[in-house]
């Protein structure tokens, strides 16, 4: 009888603890999606891979980005590091700290070329950068970046 009471108590505690859990839909871009009242979300069909495109992972990957100076202006600042979150959809989020300012932006693959892309980032003071890159695979690539102050860097993404 005592073990039946213990089992009942354990089940009641589990139900009470889990009753506060809520599933929140989040898109591949990390944004929360709110559905209007009465709308039931439909399943999203799987994307059809393009010929020659690398196989995409189901989950985003956060990659390190290392920018190495390529001119005298960049040499004054030295190596810059940041992150790129590859959403595995041809889009990504890019952020780095440059001269004490956080620059945030996005990376997008060029239409028709599954490996080549452009990235842009912007800071609160008006500083900006733009990059062109090519990915060897979804987790590694390289390119060049130019900053609004004229600094140029070679960028290496991933390991």
C-alpha cells in the first residue's frame, strides 16, 4: 500500500512540474512565430536540394570567423574574431567586435552558386563591413572583408 502511495505521489509531482511547459514555435532564423487565433500551423514541406548543393544539416551551426589584416589600416587593429551562425538555409547571422563596437549583420549565399556568398554587418556608430566569401562545405570557408574605415581583411570561417 505504501509503494502505491509513493507511486501516486511521484506521478502527481511529475504532472505538476511539467504542467508549466509550453512549446514555442521558432523558425530557422531564430525568430519566434506567433499564429493568429484559430490558425493551426501546417507542416512545412522539406526543401528540395539544388543540384550540386552540399547536403544541408537540419540544425544551425555556429562557426568561428577569424579576420586577418590585409592592409596597413587593418594592421593597426590586428586580428578580429567573430561568429557566423549558418542557418543551413543559405542564410546566416554574422557578428563581430571591431574597435570596441559590435557589428551585426547577415550572410547570404549568392543565387545560383551554393558555395559563394556575401556578408554585411553594421554598428551603432555607423561603422560597417562587407565581405565576399566561398564555402568549401557548410562548416568551412574563406573570403575577404572591407570595413568602412578602409581596413581590408582575409576571413577564415570554421575550423
